[in-house]
C-alpha cells in the first residue's frame, strides 16, 4: 500500500502542501463529530438490555419464553453485544451506553473516510448522511467495524502490504478464526461479511489472475501477489469455523443464510425493513456514480465494480443495508484507504502535532457532547417506543387482575418486555425474526381490524392490552365488553371482561 513519505522538518513548502491536501478534511471531521454527538436511535435498547442482563446472570435464552404468541426456538445472533451494553449500563447507566456508541460511530467515520482528500471530501459529507442510518443503540456499529477491518486487511494484502509468505502459517489462520468468532457472536452480518470477504480474496488465487488487474494494467500480466487455491480454501475454512463457534453452533449460520436468500422477505412490512425512499435511493445512486468515477480514476481491480453493483442491489432491497455500500465502496475505490491516518502519523513524526491533538480533542468531545446532548431520540421522552407513564399507571391494575398475557403493539414491545421482566408475556416485540410469518400475519390482521380479527384474537386469548390512542382497536374491544382501566396522552390499558 502506498505510504505518505516522512516530511522533513526543514522543508516548510512540503509541510504546507501536505496540510493543504487535507485542509477540507478537518471541517469534515468537525461535522462528523457533531453528528456523532447526537443521541442515537434507541428503539431496540430495552429488550437488548433485558436479555443482556439475563446473559450476564448466566441465563442465555434460546427459546422465546417472553411471548405467548410463539414459544419457538430463538437465535439471538447479537447476544455478545447485548451482554456488553448490559455491562456498560451496570457501570454507568444509559448515558455511558450512549457515549460508547457515539465514540464508536465517530471512529468508524474517521477510518471509513480516511482515504478522502481534496475535493473528494465534499462527497464525504453525503456519505456520512448515508451511513447515519446505522447510528443506533444496536449492534450495527459492531458489524460495520468488523466489516471495515476485514476489507482493510484484504486491501492491504492485495497491495503487498502483507506478504503472502506471512499468511501461510497457523498464526494467521488462528487470527482469522478468532476474528470471525467474535464477529459471529456480536452481529449477524458475519455471514454476509464472510461471503464478501471470500469473493474479494478469491481473485488473488492463481485460478483467476486476470481479475486482479486494473483497467489500466496489462490484463496478461498476473498480479504481483498470488494466493494459492489451498491458501484461499484454508483461510475460508478458518472463517467458517469461527462462524460455527457460537452458542447455537450450526443453527446460526443456517439461520443467517435464510436471511440472505430471502426467507424473511415478509419482514419489510415493518417500517425499518422497507426499501429506501425515492429521495434516499436517488442519493445512493449519485454516490454510486461517484464511487465508479473514483474507482476508474484510481484504477481499481475490475471485479471491485461488480462488488459495488451487488452492494447497491443489497441496499436497494432494504434501506437498513445502504450504509454497507458506503463503507465498503469507500475502501475499495480509494487509492490509499488510510491515507489520512498515515498523514497523522507522519505529522507527529515531524513534530507537526496540531492535527493529531485536534483529533484527540474530538475523540474526547464526542462522548462528552453525547452525554449532555438532549434530543428527540431520548428514550424517556419518545412515547412511540417507550410509554413509560402509561405503564406506571397501569401496573397496579395488572397486578390486581392477575393477568399473564398482554397484547402490545410492535413498537412498544421491546420497552415493555424489559419492564414486564417475566411477570407478563407480550404478544410481539422488536425481535422481528423471533416470530413466524403466521404470527406476523395475525398481528397485522388484529392491529388493522381486518376481517377475521376477532377470531384470531380469541385464538391467542390475551388478558390485557396496551394500545396507542390513535388506533380504533380500543373502540372495537369496548364493543366486546373490554374495559378501559387507564387512559392518558400515551395510550390506553384495557382488561378483558370479568366473568360473573
């Protein structure tokens, strides 16, 4: 990989020239820091905290015992992340968890856009906004960071920064195994990451040497570095072994493959799973054109363009996947993906330490700003995902009525699951893949009062129901003699009719 040469302390012109190259990157980092300091989205925080605390107590849940609609086997593909945030919450509370995610997001942006300089930084502002969809108290950031590390390692391998002679022993294979073991226990993106990594690494083998050449190179000339077929195979097998090293063993990778091949296509009925909006799709098309332009200019290997097209289709299918194209695309199309980080290192070496000190100040600023930042995403003030007052006022009625099965809307399910703490079972919650298609069909039939909703309601026999005030389901239930016990600005609590 190309390196920025060490700057001589006596050559002021070279020093100024290097600073000029990254002049736009410093205000870009200020923008990234201010964005990272905002409070992340918190929709899944409560249920992940709930199961994370259970895991820390030695009770890793493998069956959905928290719901009365479906007690099927459940694979928590991010159980390690849940345990981590539960530990951070125990030490410093919600603010510590929020500050931790803010810092991770800023460091992710710092590395992803490190290869930007000059006018390319302007495109980086758009890229940050597209990645922002993963800024949440969810394991997205860990999946992104693992993906980032894998792609950087492959790029360094291709550029000759790592000699193939150094990856033929058992230590590199062990490192790959450990890396994918951690990834498979922190985020379900590990399977898609493995397929991407295997594809990026495969053209290095002697089977397809021409694929590893760029547009401006002689296509008959083999790549400077080659990986034997056996080396590629054993590297992939080490990664597969890591994916299988999880509490569910073989069930996790097969579950993730079902995701990739569309077995959960019914989930896009949920807002966050839907395809990107037209304006968002337009932005990502513009960004894809920019990536192609940048790749052609930097003479990247031909098959990288195929990767970009595949990732674009992956993001167009579901808006939550758009950041993957930005992260991977920025790395693949950069001449030197970590050039700004190398610049910081060289600046420190020649005692021009202002840029390094500036970055360190931003790293300190981001979590502190996040802690004191109040925004509309603060979970205590978002009634859409956390009906706190409604639950507090309803607790006594639930205890007196001695109910067990409580119907709650999907958006409230995660928060109420945490506060129910096993005392009550909810119908559905934010663990979307934990419920079968039949349960989801029944849920939408009930919540939207479609024909046959009462028959389905009687099948599940709920004993209490929390509902937002804007739905007409409370009126329908009152017509069936259900009684409103609590009603406020957040919603209502209804209890089933008491048999005389």
